[in-house]
C-alpha cells in the first residue's frame, strides 16, 4: 500500500460486508459503524478483529484520522449521513442510489462542493458486461429510453 487511506465503513449489512472485504484489502479500515445490531459487532470482532466497531456515527465524524467514509446504509439515510460526513471534512462514497430524490442529491453535491470534498456513488452495474453488450447491440439503433427493475433476493 503506497498511500495510507483511513476509511470508516458505515452500515455493515449484506452489502456493507462485501464492501468491507474489498476495502480491507486496499486501505486501512479504521472503524465500522453499524447503528443497532449487536450481532454485527460480534461478527466484526470474529472476522476483522483489527477493526474497531461502534454504534455511534459521531465517533466516525470526530475521528481526525479518518479521511474517507463509505456509506452502505438504507437509502433513506444516505443524504443525511453523507452531508454530515462532508461537513466534517471527509470524502464520501455512497452506495447506489445516491438519494431518494433529486433535491437531496443536489444538496449532497452542493455540500461536497462547498467543503471541497469528493462525493462518489457506487454505480458498479454501469460497468457490467451485460450493459456493454446492450450498448454494442444497440449501436446502430440507439436506445432512447430504458427502464431497469431491481428485485432483491
């Protein structure tokens, strides 16, 4: 690792655990924050004993060693958590979608801009091979409208 990046992961549910696996290989994950499930904190101690866990998001925001926050929480919480992290001087990665509405998304972008921080959204499926194939197939007759439906497990 050439550059030490201290990251906090907020939300250690099904997708947060996937993110944690990748983050732990690429940077220093200083703390994981999960709001209310004690079982998550037990799981963290068993699988990632070197990472501190907390229920208190303020600990993440007040920790001057953390320069990036990864948010993998329920969608309705993205805007508030991201804006608070940006205001605390952290760069923020938010799982998709960015927010529940355009107004909140615009506020998040404005907060990032005004604080000189990076706000990034994890649109991983945008780079999925299926989408590349659709673009290839429709190159001669471009798609003007598409609707995607996401079904959870």
